[in-house]
């Protein structure tokens, strides 16, 4: 929570990626609903917090089914793998993968849940 607050993400709506059994998300992104808006996010990599930006504009709607985020040579791609919601509520999560690619380490693929909404 402190890392998210310190990132001062701007936007009306957001999405988060978390491993299924984890309490805290690995990645949180926010964007306005305008098509020209670009999402900004923050990701926890070990003890470090990394600021990310969506690779393309598209606002919140572009994030709903996954998004590609960039920070330097790191690419973090969220891909929704099932349209079936996991649980209920106004914004139920869906199964997704987070793929991390960087020159600093071998590609990593993490299974989890992508939740978008207010």
C-alpha cells in the first residue's frame, strides 16, 4: 500500500495483477477512460518498486483485457487467459499471466489474477 501511494498514480480507474494466493498485488496501474490516455503503473520486483507506463495509449479500456507496460529495458505484459470471472462482485478478477522480459534476467512468467474496476 505504501508503494502504491508513493507512486501517486493518476487515473479514474485501475487494474491490478496478483498471484492467486498472494495478498498484495505485484502490479497496479491506473488510467483515465479517455482513449488517448496512457496508463501508469507501479510494480514490486523483490525489494524494489518500479514505475511503468503502458506501451500504447488507450486509457482504462485498453487495460481490461491485459496490457504491455515498459520501464527502461523491462517489459511487463499482462495477458488475460480466461474470460470467466473468479468470484463475484462488481469487478471480479480473471485468470491472467504476467510475463517479465529484461536484459538483466531470464524471462519470467507468473500465473495470477487481473482485476480491473473502480
